[in-house]
C-alpha cells in the first residue's frame, strides 16, 4: 500500500524567505508524486508532478520539487515566499500505472508573515 | 479552459435524508474520481469510474453509491445521511490520452448534515 508522510502540520516563514515543505512516500512500485495547493474554501490545484524522467520538477508559481528515490522524498521548495503562497499544501502519491487513486498526506499549512 | 464542474456547491441536509452530488468532467476526460475531505483532514478517495465502469473503490460507505453516465458526468448518491458525512466532496477528472494522468479537481460540494 502506498502512503505519504508530510512532516509538519504548520510551517511559518517570512515573506522573501525560503519555503521548504517536506514529503516522504512509501510505495512498493515506482510512484507518481504530486503536490497540490488548496486555498481556503477552494478546490485542489496541481502545483507540480513527478512521473518519470527528470527528478527536479518545476511547477507553477515558482515552486519546484526534487524526487529522491534513495531518500523516498519529494520535498517542495520555493526560493522566496510571497504572502499569496499562504495556503494548505498536500503531497500525494499514486501508482505508475495510471488511472489510480491519489493517496494524500495530511497536509501542511504554510503561513507567511510580512 | 473548461474545468470540472460540481453541483451544487453547498448542500444542507438533515440526518437520514438523501443527497445527490453531480460532477461534470473536463470535456474528453474519460475518468472521474470522488474524494471526501472532512474538516481539517486530507482528501480520502471514495470511488472512481473509467469509461462508465467502476475502476477502483476506496473507503466508501455502503450507504453511498455512484455511477458515470454516457455523457461522462457522474453522480454520487448518499442515503441515510449521518452527521459524520458533513464534509467537502471533490470530484476530479483525468484523461489517459498521451499518458497524462493528472487529476483536475472541481471546486467541491460542501455538504452539511444537521
């Protein structure tokens, strides 16, 4: 069975500071990995995904993530936080066969202070 | 670009009543997924359909049923509602064309059971 662990239910950063949201996965088969963002009272928006190929994945809004198989990690980073980045971030995993359900982590709330 | 449409956006029901949630996938998407997100929780997979056939099933109560119709829209039927069914219900759609299995989420239906 697949699972995702997000370290830290809340992460606080100052505007302009580095954002690092941690995600570790467990999967018995090569995984597909995703980061989604959820703003209050809204749906889930895909930030980026890893399927195969390049392990450093660039997404929208300046976010990127690196797939490290040896560490079973897929941490999300952004060099400089903006106030508008404040939201809930979910890491998710699915199997590489496609058409598979997403298994989400418990989420990390990013707080950005001026 | 067209997005996933869910209706209604908000629904208030009493215990033991029935609710029907509707999902209209992105045009030419052949797969629909349903997720339930309780307050302060991560989304949990309920059920999915591919080409109008159930493709996967998660932690969906027996009181719930779903189907995908010939026009690919899907409906989630919930009977004998309980207070614990109060949650945000997301529908997502995807297409396997070109090996792109990204799931695009709708804005969700917020169900409140009183």
